[in-house]
């Protein structure tokens, strides 16, 4: 029902920053908890960050904690992932996802998915 369109991916050097955006259409963002997940070649898709409907709760994977920040702007129907101090290990396809649940935490069972955007960190 809801469509998610990501932007902001690209190539960046180690230590640099990047901000991913995810715009929702066909639905109201406030009706969903949101998350960012990533998949590197040969690896399982992993949850990177998640935020509850009311933004009262957030989750971060241990590998990105203190470097990444998830936020949402319901008025703009957009969720963001600010990525700082990027490392080559962060290279992956990043996906935006929406869940009808109140909060997904570390879970990966989302109801809607974006198309994914490539993030490549060089060293």
C-alpha cells in the first residue's frame, strides 16, 4: 500500500559522512515504525537502525552505534539515516522499510520495502 523511495547513496571515503533519505507515498508515515537495513555481498541482510512510530524508541546495531542516527519527520513523510565516520565495512545496499507494528527493534520482519540504495566506502 505504501511506497518507499530512497535517495542519498553513493561513494564516500572512509571517515566521511552520508545521509540517506526515504520518502513515503500512498500512506501516512506516522502509521508505521521505520527501519534501515543493509545487505553486503555474501552476507545476510541485517537491521542497522529502527525507530518507533512516535520516535520515542530507537535501535542501533552494535556495529553502527554512536556513528549512525535514525530520525523521522512525519510532516514530510520522510525518514533519514545520518551516517558518520563511515568505514569500508559499511559498504552495502541499504534498504528503507516500514512496519505496521509499533516498534520493530532489532527485527527484520517489515511489511514494506524500498528498492535499496548502494553505499560504497573506499579506503
